[in-house]
């Protein structure tokens, strides 16, 4: 069976890694790994291939940056050619990026079945490009791998027939378990001169947070007042460009408080997350990772697609509201048992064997 897997952005490489390894174990599968080139910086792509021990993609379409229509359109044109050349029996697309949607659309229009990994996640916020991408992808897929029962129900509620949906669990959880031992041993805290629980992790890259300098400034201002806690901020390339225009970053409090670093590797990021007092983020994946690592998460958005984490009380949505940010942080700081409480929560994201199940389901569908 020729299985094409389309990736392009950093989180897609991570969530696909365990699926790639599982596929490579099966002699019945010829894996065709295609990189759209959406992310092209070393730290956003190449570095992860090494760390996750992944084979080189069969092709990198080199699409790069651009507006949504330009980026998605260029991917569509290139992916259509690639699919026609390589003749896959199925195209698997992970997550919710422009690469996901382009892969799904190019395939389904050539009558090649589409399988969607991370199907049924919903924030119900159509201002987010990712929400548009995942909804459209789900509705042109014939095999939908849902991370949780909740995702299955959301899909069924949209009229997608249950015979197309599989409750697989979450492959990011598989990836995390597979890298846990090495992640535990990295030297990143020493390298950054940090101590366990004496810092917080901050990541920001959503256009709604970083494209307006006053919003970025508001969030940073609310964080630098956290007493006794350093802020480790691995900066996404999109954010790096914008941060240069934020005056506050040159102030003494920000310079002393914030450790601006390049995007770190996967295991270093897990290490930083597991040892942090808390995480502030607008990323989707990091909300789940913080949950699995029992670190409280404060999400700098008004909605989330991973509502399981907020329903369980492990994740608090604060948007960019400084008062809500301060209140949520205070509550965590004052609760000495917070990590122990998070440890007792039941994990709705599967048992760490999602990738194995996904490959089995794909082979059954052949
Ligand atoms: C994309 C995904 C998002 C995912 C995120 C993870 C979409 C719509 N968004 O957002 O779902 O959570 O990746 O990181 O697909 N850039 C670089 N170097 C790179 C990559 C990007 O400099 O390696 C710059 C580009 O100039 C670009 C900007 O960052 O304009 C944004 O990149 P883009 O791929 O459009 O989206 P992300 O914000 O990274």
C-alpha cells in the first residue's frame, strides 16, 4: 500500500513521528513522506528530523511563506502534481495547518482517499485559520482519527458518519512517552541557568496575539510582574519579526526577566515544560503536553480546541486580559498541591498506542 503523508509545519513533524516509525515497521506499506516547506528554518524543521530519527522526505515542495491563499494555493498546485506522479492509495494529513488542508483538497479532488489525524478538534472560532483548515479537512476525509471521545462526538454532531470515524488516541502523547526518558535527562536548565519551578515557559505565535504590537506588549507586561519567576520564551520566527517592534522588550524589567531563546528541540521543550511552575501559551499542542506533564497551563486565547484540558481544570483560558492572566497565575502560585492534583487526573487522550492503531486501521481500509 502506498501511503502518502503530507507534513509542513513543526507540530506536524512531531505528531507524525510515531506514525512514521510504525509505518516503517510494516512491509505492506510504502511510505511517501512529503514536506510542503511551510516551515523552512533549521529549528522549525530539519533539527526535528534528526532528533526524532525520521527519514528524509521523498520531496520538499519548498513552498515557504506567504498569505493564506498564496501559500495554500502554491501547495495545492505542487501537491496535485506530486500525487499524480507518485500515485498513493491514501493520503494522510495531520493537524490543522495550511499544509493539512492543501494535502486533503489536492487528494480528494483526485479521488484519492484522505485520512485525517487529529480529526474532530474544534475551537468554534472561525477567525482562526486552523479552525477552518481542520473543519474542511474533516469534511473531505473518509477516515477520521479522533484523539478523544469528545472529538468523535463533535464529528458525529456535524453529520459525519460514524463508520468513517476511529477513536485512536493522540499521537502527540505517543511521541511524548517515547521521548520521555531522554527528555528527562536534557541539560537545558543548566544551559539556561534555571532552577526547577523557578521559571515559567512562554510561547506565542498566533497571528491574533503577535501581529498587533500592542497586544503582544499587553501580554508581556502582565507576565514580567510575576515575582521570583523567570520567563523562558522560545521565540517562533513569526513572533521574532514582531517582537522587534515592541518597545517594552528593551525595558529593564523585561531584559532582566525574560530569557529570549531560539526555538528549542522537542526533548528540551518537554524538559522545560515538565519542570516549569506553569506554562503560558497560545499553541494547541503545548496545552496538551503541559497537561500530560502535570504542569498548569494558562492559555492566552479565548477559545481552545482541546476543551478536555479546560474541562478538567488543568488549563485556564485568559485571552490577552492582564487581570485574568494575573489572577490565574496567582491561583497556581498559591496552590502548593497543584501538580499533585494534575497528576491525579484521568488522561482522555489514549494509552500511548494511537500510532499503532492508526496504521492498523489504515491497512484494514486498504
Ligand atoms: C503554522 C500553522 C499553525 C501551527 C504553527 C506551528 C497555519 C495556518 N498555521 O503557523 O497551525 O500551530 O505553524 O508553528 O498553517 N516563518 C519563518 N521560518 C519558518 C516558518 C515560518 O521565518 O521556518 C515565518 C514566515 O515569515 C511566515 C510566518 O513565520 O510569514 C508564519 O509562518 P506560517 O507557516 O504562515 O504560519 P505559523 O504562524 O508558523
